[in-house]
C-alpha cells in the first residue's frame, strides 16, 4: 500500500510547500474563517469578553480530525486579541525545563499554542497545572537533600491546546481548559467556498463547477481541498490553457486516481481486499493489516475514518465489514468484486453493547416446522442410540 506520508489525500500530510502556502492561505479573522459556525459563535463571545475586561482569555482546547483548522483558529484567536502567539508541540516539550523556558518568555496576555497536547509527559503536565490555574511555576533547584523549590510568578497568558485524540488527554489537564470546542468535518458548500478563496489568493481562474468538483473530492477537510486546488492548477497549466474548469478537474483527478467520492487507489485497495480475501467481512483489524502489509494504527487513524464516514466500512464486535454501498462504488469504478457472503447478520456494535437497545438486526430464518416434530421445541438431551425408540 501507499505510504500515508505520500498520499495527496492524507489530512495530516505537510511538506515544505504546503506549510509555506498554508500560511498565506490562512484567514486572519473570525469573519474570514469559513465553516465551524457554532465554534465561531462561541469563540467570538469568549474573545469579546476578554477584550472588554482587558484580561487574558480563558484556556482553550480544540480537538477533532487533522486538517480542519485548529492551528488556523489559534492564530486567529491571537490576532483577535491583538497579542503575540508562540507555537510549540507536545512531543517537543520533553522536560519540565523546556516548558518553563517557554512560559517565562511569554508577555502579558500572550497565547501559547501547543499542538498534539496529548503527547505531553506526566512530569510536564504536573508543572503545567499550577501555571494554568495560578500563573505560577514551581521549579526544583538541585538534587537530593540540598534541593529546594523556587516559585516563579508568570504573566497572565492563554494556552490553546490542539489534539486529534481528546480521549488521550488526562482528566486533570482537560479540566483546566475553560473552553473546549470540537471541530467537525466540513460541508461541501463550505469546502467549495474555501476552494474559491484559495484560488483567488493564488491567482487561479477557477470556475464554480470546478470548485464544487474539488469540494466533493476533498474528504470534508480544508487542507485536502487546498492541496487539490494546487494539483488541478498544475495540470491545467501543463496540459491545458491554465483555466481550471470542471473538465480540467476531472482529468487531473483521474491522473491522480482520485474518484468522485474522494477515494484514492489505497482506499479502493483496502475495500476490495475485504471483499476478495474475506468475503466482505467481518475481518479483524490485525488480519487486515497483515494482508495489506500495513500497521494496525495506520489503518485505524489514516484509512478508516473517511471510509466509516461514507458508510463504506462498518466496525462490529466481530471485525470490519465492507458495506453494500462500498461494493456498488467499487463496481462503478470498474473494480469487479464478489458479492458478500451470506450468513448470520452482523449486529451493529452499539446494539451489541446495549442489550436494551431497540435496534434489531435482520432475523435469522427459523428452521422448518418438521424439524421439531419429534419432540418439544426447547428440550435438550443426547441423541437416541441407533435402533432405540426416540
């Protein structure tokens, strides 16, 4: 399978070109930010209140799938508050001293953005608690009997944490964020608006039909849509007159093997493998990873989320199941896959975990009436020996 780092549709893919262009494409104010209407509405209230009081805004936690604009929102928050922002990453803050150096360098009301905040170590979190609550820092100087504690007073600041794994953040740290917002996948109309805005900034002639075509392939993620706009521009400049219309988008996406649902060759290979090797499922994630020569975590974090969102893949207690919608999509793409095997219906995982749920799977046909003619329906016992009376 294709390495996730090289997939054009990977939401967390960032090369040097992406980083440089993303900075120029990012909106600077909440008014320019497209989508996430509920988050924007709540943030505007929080920021306006902080501005009127002249205080640092409350600490904010942003969580959701990659590529939805968490870093962009953090930058907008600092701009709206008219303060500086410092960027850091959870894996890079290895020791308490690393965090102490960052915190002591912040000016009053500044913003500290910590990406992948769920990667912070326990010892780092311990000193972060007091810093977030009381704006103080307790530092141990020396070791052994001569060690002593030094308390430093910090300027009021705002921490913005971002994570794709909110469940991995410890409870004490999560509770210290005063505002928590989840960023959801984008609607197609919002993605089309983002594509048109990106094209305008980059000087690309992009028709509305082309923007809609790119949005439908954007996997509900702005970062992916921006990347597809650039790839469509490249194709139009090399093979056409430079104008990106719907026909140019169709040709460019066909060359990249991206279909009209935003699935690439890797996604289609995963689905076809479930049908061809495992009869449509259920198949355990470990067995599927072994057949595809991929890591289990890669399948769960990179490939499955969008397939689950489209309804092409289901998670059940018995394993992964490819749906009829997935088979129909593969057939439309010219991929011949066998029909799923027939057997006992798979109970959805939410029904299996909740016996009181009213959801029911399709009933298994009952045995013919003559199968119970020899005795009571519920009586169990050993079969009679040959030649003896039943």
